[in-house]
C-alpha cells in the first residue's frame, strides 16, 4: 500500500501521481534498529543511518514499485556473513622444536557453536552446521567435504 502525491505538470495538463513509500510501522522501525538498518533507504546492516544515508545526497528514495515490507526473515537474510577456512597440513611438527606433536584424544567436553554458512555452491540458504570451537587445535578445522559442499 503506497500513498500518492498529486502534482501538476509544467504545461498545466493532467496531474501526475507520485507514489510514496508506506510509513514505517513501529515493528519495522524496531527491526531496522535491531539489525543496524537505515530508515531512509530501508536497508539492513548498512554502514550508515538515516542522517548519513547516501540517498540524502542523491535526493532520492527507494523505488516504490519494487518495495516490499520489512520482515525478520529479510533482516536475517541481509546479515553479513564471514567465510572462514583453514588449510590442513599433514605436517604435525612443532615449529619451535621440529618434533612430532601427537594429536591428543578428545577427553574433555568441547565448546560447540551452531553456525549458518554460505558459499558459492550453497543453494538452500543457510547451511546450518554444528562446529567445535578450539583455538589451539592441530586437528582438521574444516573438512574437505564441507569445503566442497560450500564451493570454496
């Protein structure tokens, strides 16, 4: 639903109707605030806000013919993602002593994180995985199967 503004043409002919974007609801304002969005361009996860929006300089607004209401799903889909990968080396030597470093057995509980991944080969966004977090692990950080599935 969009509002319209009636203005006259310079020749005084029939009036032109200029559509406006619908007014932001309180829910949409909250979504934009939560997901670092701009109320002017109505974009989530921007590096600006409505005071510094590039559309102010351009004296423009979002295209009313392509506008869709703001939703939680759109906000989540717009969230920037970081691709992280590590190359596994068969050489398990200590860099300081050049001695073999055995892989210890997993004997204590580990910290896991539920991650949403994306990559060039991912068609059904997002690809959800459970990943073990260990900052000093000499073990494989990302499997070759996951690398292939992501298209990395």
